[in-house]
C-alpha cells in the first residue's frame, strides 16, 4: 500500500489541528478547575485581601480600645 504525498500532508494537517484543539481544551479545563497558575494566584490574592481586611478591622478595634483607655486614664488623673 503506497501513501501519496497529498494523503501524508492531509493526515499531518488533521493531526496538527486535532493536537492543537486538544491542547487548548485541556488548558481551558485546567483553568476552569482552578489548577492553573492564574487560578491559583487569583485565589491567593483573594485570600490575602481577606486577611488584610481582617487585620485592618483588628487594628481599628485596638485603636478604639486604646483611645477609650486613654480617656479613662485622663478622667482619673483629672479627678485626683
């Protein structure tokens, strides 16, 4: 059985097209499942923003407590 040049190039073109399509499909699937670098970094960025917001809230509570204690100390010193 002899394979002609046209058949060879036709098979090569189809193989390259199918391989490219499968590669793109796997890449999109990995992105969709969150296993890609972009997905991982997006998740990490979201978590860091949440931690920063929690720290900001904590600092705000500590500042309020410090101000309250300073006012209380000022009242005690003024009363002496």
